[in-house]
């Protein structure tokens, strides 16, 4: 977990960048992939063009973080896709995106050196999947470290069920860019953006259900 000073600074930067991120969506067109997972020849497509079961990721696990290897860090995920449910008026994605999602993320961090425990909850806003891998983002709704309102990004690798699952979280690695003035800054996390699942699961695990992206409904339907 980060210090309150660092978190506060990031929230301010995130709020300023959010407007720019939304403005950039003016050129976005919803993805056109359809169907559900099928044979190797390609995904099967239902007659109505709509996937049956939505993409999802769920589970609880303790992970090992190389930077603080003795600390106890746990995540609980419960997220599912709800395509085209978060409208973006004034953009080509006015009906929303195929990666729109709902759900909850809960996580806690116990420092081995002091015994202090920090925890937070976040509301899921985006989910994308590909086989046993998922990326998702969520906006923090409750936090012990003052980062309420910040978007966080997570990635999950389900693994094969033999203790090889993994998870990545956006604040666990450097998220840096360089501005026009040549100075480094920490950019806001965009929807569905997350690092690779770098942290091994020690106990527990996650389940990823992959579904192909849903095409937008034809006008008038």
C-alpha cells in the first residue's frame, strides 16, 4: 500500500486526466466480434448473434508480491460482463462498450513488519477476457488509504488448477509517462487497462469464463 501523500497526489492527477480520456473516446467504435467460445476453427455464433453466458471472473486468493514478500495480500473478485450498459453520449460508443461490466473487487494488505492491515473495495466498470486470462478495472468506493474515486486495474491468469494461477494489480508496478515538458508523471488508469499477472497465487484461486465480445445491436432493436 502507498502512503496517503502519494495516493492524494495520484487522485488529483487522475481527476485532471479523466476529462482528456473521455474526450479521446470520440474516435472509438464498438468492437464487432460476436459469439461464444467454440471449436478451434473459430467461435460459434448463436442465431441471434448474442452470447449466452457473459464473460466473468471470480474467486479469492492470497498472492505473493516480490516487493514485500512477507506481507499478506488477498484479493476477492466477483465481476461479470454487461455489454453496452454504460452509455458514452457524444461519442461513437454512445451505447457503451462491449467490455462494460459490473461487480466488486475487495482486497487487503497486512504488513508483516507492523501488523497493520489496510483494505479497500471497488466497483467494477470494465472486463475483457481471452481464454484463461482476464483484465478488469474498478473505481474504489471505500479505502483505508484515501484513494476513494481512483480507478484501479487488475489482471488474472486462471492457471491449470495446479497452483499456477497469477494476478497483477496496477499499483504494484510502475505506471509512468513523460509529459510535454519532459517531466515524468503517473497517468490515470483507463478502463480494462492492467499490467500482466505478475504475482503468483499462494492459496485459493480465480476462475475466468471467456466469452467473445458482443457486437452492438442494430439500430432500432
